[in-house]
């Protein structure tokens, strides 16, 4: 019996040590607010002592300083997720904008419903994801700008994998080459369909095709002039540039119709 009690105490000490020294904010919440908090959670909210956080509700404006209240949207989001976790009985995770005395910050919050002495409660885990979220937003904007540029360029642009799969193509490239550019077509197959011609009108061998040379020989091709007979038998003359990307294994290509 005594050994069981000793083992239980050791386990409690281990859990208490994990709780206290966790790198993420941890707290226990019941209907009246926080009843247990670790030092990291206290510091995330900008307090110095656990007693300043105990008894405060996660969705309560009293968590803010100097009469700076969290936005109505933040309070609504917190309350909605508390309700969701309570009635589903499952953990829920969400990001929410919060304000402390020294800064605005974005918290990733996980609420896991549990029962404490017969009462409904939650384990609350929080971490500051402000920098990560801002970086992701900057990346999203950058990708959107590149997508807009990709779409608006007045020449055909196509991205091809090392295996020869046509991954992406803007509208002009799709129109010129009669391709879908959705990751389901292979340039190897297209080379068999398209009959290519040298500038003098003679047939171009596959191994001399700019696409073949870029994909299989790693050559950078600049403004190569080729003729292509499309499936509708129309011959178009193109200027094509390709540049293999060693790190990604992809080749961006630039296509422009030449007058003849």
C-alpha cells in the first residue's frame, strides 16, 4: 500500500515538474476562470505573478491592461470555441488576437475538456504565434503577387518538373501549346505529338529539341527558334527559353509566338 502511495506521489511530482517548466503556457480552467497556471502562461499575458491570472476568465476583458480590451471578435471566438469543446467533448484549437500591456499578440489556443472533482473544466495550452503568423501572411501575399505576375505576363510561361510533367502554365502558354498544365500531362508525350522544325524548316530531332536539352542535359536555353505542328496541323513558330532549377528540379520556360 505504501509503495503505491509513493509511486503515485512520484508521478504527481513528475507531472507537476512538466507543468511548471513547460515551454508553452498551460492552465486549468473551470467555469469561474483559471484555477492553475504555469509561469509561461503568466508571462504570455504580461503578468508577473500567478495570482494576477487566477480567477480570470479566458474570455474576460479583465485579462487586458490599462482599459485596453480584446476585440469583440476575439471574445466571440474564444466563447465559441469554449462552447464547441464543452459540447463535443473534443479538443479544439484556434488562433486569436490578444492585447497585453506591452504588445498586441496572436495566441494559438488549445482547449481540452476534462472533469475535475465532478466539475466540467478545460486544460488550456497557449503559445505565441505572432511572428509565425505574420511570416505566413507575408508569404501568402508574396505568393499572390507572383501568381498575379505569372497570370499577367504577355508571354507564355510554363513550369515543368524534372520528370517532364507540366505542373503549371499561364493562359497564354495553355493557348499556344493546347495544354491543360494541371499536372496530368507529360512533355515527353507532347514531344511525340508535336512535330518540331528547325528555323530552316527541316524536321528537328527529339534530342535537339530545347525542352529535351533543358530537361535531360541541364542546358539553359535562350530564345531558341522552333516550329511546332499542333494536332490541328497548324504550324506555329516560337521563341523559347528554358532554365533548369537545380534545387527544385523544375524548369520554368518562356514561350512567345514569332511572326512569319
